[in-house]
C-alpha cells in the first residue's frame, strides 16, 4: 500500500515561510505517490489545553481529576472527544509524521504542544511496558521541521543560545523517541526572515530534494533501551 505522511502544521499565516515549507512538502510527497494528510492546527482552532472536556461520559474520579488516567480510560472505551479521535486516526494511518512550526521559546508553539498533550494519550501512544525501543510507534518515523528567528551561529554549542540539540531533546527524545518513533534528523530553516529571497528559494529547493530521498534516510541513534533498568 502507498505510504501515508501526516504533516502537523502550526502557523497562523498562509503567507509565512512555514506555509511555503509545508506546501512544498505536500506537493513533493504527493508527486512521489505518498498520501499526505495535513492537520492545520490554527485553521482547525485546535484546542491546546488538556482538560476534562477531552473525556465524554462519567469521570472515574471527579473529585481528583487526573488527566492521564481519565484520558487513558476514555481512549480504551472510545470516549475521547471527537477532535482527539480524529487526530489519532490520522496518526494511526501515518508512516511518517512531520511537525512543521516556527520555534517558539526553544520549543513548539503552544497549539502544537497541546496537540502532543492531547493526542498522544496513554494507552494510544505509550504504556509503561511500551516505551522507547519497545514503543508503540516503533514502525513509524517522525521528524521536526522548523524555522528560527536566531541564526545558526547562535545555536552552536559555544553560541549565545547553546546547542540546538539540547533544545530539541525534550521533543525528539521526551516525546517522539519515548513513543517509539524512529526520529529523522531535524530540518532546520535558520532565520528565514533575515535570509535574502533567492537564498530562501534555494532552501525550499534543498528541502524538496531531501524529501525525495527521505525513505532511505537512517534515523538518529539514541541509547538502546536495554541498557537501562526500568
Ligand atoms: P516569515 O516571517 O513568515 O517568513 C520569512 C520570510 O520568508 C518573509 O519575508 C516571507 O515573505 C518569506 N516567504 C514566505 N513564503 C516564501 C516563499 N514561498 N519563498 C520565499 N520566501 C518566502 N526564534 C528563535 O530562534 N528562538 C526562539 O525561542 C523563539 N521564540 C519565539 C517565541 C514567540 C512567541 C514568537 C512569536 C517567535 C519566536 N521566535 C523564536 C522567532 C520565530 O521562530 C520566527 O519568527 C519564525 O521561525 C519565522 O518563521 P515564519 O514562517 O514566521 O517566517
């Protein structure tokens, strides 16, 4: 069967560089025969906050609401809110998930963090037995693709902001690797607002070329889970 890519996309403006990067991915991947799904989070007005509204029906413990437990149970019983169910169906179909966003405070924008908090439900995305190398999504790949305000030199190990890989650890290890995803190297567009127009075009061309070879890329390596006692 054809492979499916889900692009989880967070930018408010269709004129943005992020939108151009997303559109280039949709076109390049579709041309290669992938089925491409897009979750345009701002257009969807995706709710960021993980609350009791995510659970339909009776709460197990309304006196002390515990999101993990209630959402996990609701997932098992098909009682999660419709917007979460819809995103989980897309995740299930996807062989690769691309997160496309502008870097906000060394991380994803709140709306995308909300997607992670609400869609990566306990039971659906991980269990205590299914983590890292044994993760539920070990047959799927994931990748961060983002733009920055800061220049590359500021994100070197001896740069003003420190090593970008340190900033990416919570997302690449704490979220993606934790759920078992094979994590592809991040695609970083450094400071597009301070890049001349022709150089920006070249960045988009390089992105398309990378996407054409994506299926042959080796994922990043992480410490094998067997080295750790749980
Ligand atoms: P845009 O400004 O939309 O685009 C840049 C340029 O590309 C524009 O001139 C646009 O016209 C042009 N363009 C659009 N489409 C095309 C096309 N098809 N071809 C060629 N050119 C095109 N930055 C950091 O480095 N670290 C942080 O921690 C950080 N935190 C932030 C927190 C917040 C709350 C906010 C709002 C910003 C933060 N930033 C940070 C900055 C942010 O990451 C950048 O502003 C953002 O990444 C720029 O991407 P953009 O898509 O919005 O660029």
